[in-house]
């Protein structure tokens, strides 16, 4: 069953401006495609979790740049696109007594970014080549 595991990279970073941008820039320059990611933080540090197409190359690039990188096996599930799809899958795992430590999505091009000043961020992005997604689009999207 090893073939059903996905290799995830966890990058430990200082919680300061520009660190996630630096990492994603390094990977992009190296031709590594990020397929999914999650960022969690505390006051002093953060963890950037990544699913990439070239795991070994990504590890090498990030370690060479001085980042601490850990590799873990995770699972990736293609959820049914219907109400309760995620809940149904997570219930199976939870009822089996397996602890779910965290969940994040992959591949879709919509990403959620939590910022300190939403109005300012919207204003800054409004004249850039970035398309902001509305709540209505989230409600009606069909992938």
C-alpha cells in the first residue's frame, strides 16, 4: 500500500514578512510545481506544508537555501463534490480511531488567504492581474 501514500514536505520558517514568498519563488525558479499547500503559524514560527511534483528536487533546493525541511507520508483523497462529501470521508477515518491532525485542499486554483486587512488587500489586488473570487462563485462552482 506504499503507492497510495503521498510525500509531503514541511518547511519550518520564521514568522516574518516575505518568507512564504521566498520559498515559493525558489521552487518556481527550480521548475517545481506546487500542487497544494497549507501554512500554519504561531507568534514566532510557521510551518509551510507542501505537495509538489518533484519532491526530491524541492527538498534539495530548500535545504540548499538554509531551510529546515521534513518529509512525511500523507494520504490524498478525491472527495465527492457534494454536500457532506468531506464529512463522510473524515467520519470513516475518525470512527476507525485514527486521529486527523489537519486537512487541506490540493490542485484547485482557488486559494484562501487570511490577511490582517481584507479591504486593503482587495484594493491592492484590484488593479493587478489577479482574479478575486466572490462568495457567489464559491457557492456555484463545479470542478
